[in-house]
């Protein structure tokens, strides 16, 4: 932080700073600087989240799915969804 504090802004650097517009100011949120807006942790919630289950499959079925490389679980989910879609 000492390096940042010691830096003097030049005229060229001021030119790189965008001018604040009325639209930007309308979206601004006032505050005291101490209580910053906090966003939720993790990914945003989805309407139909996937659920983890235990499913017993034959070893040759698992090996065949894994042989397709990364993303095999997604492909297995898509195949099951297609099979049982109403």
C-alpha cells in the first residue's frame, strides 16, 4: 500500500479515467465506505438444482461412460434425461 500511496497521478492517467455520467450516478449506492455491499457466497441459486444420489451400476457401464473423457457425468445425465423425458 505504501507504493500506491506514494504514486502521484499524472495528467495522462487522468485522461484514462472515464467521465462520470448521469446514468452512472443514478446507479450509485451511497455508503460510509465501511459497510461495503456483500454478495452471497457461491453460485447463484437455480430453479431446479441437481441432487446427489447413490446409484449402483455395472462396472463396464461406468468404464464405458468414463472412457468418453471429462464431462462423462453430464453426458450420463443428458442420456438419462432423454430416456425418461415425458
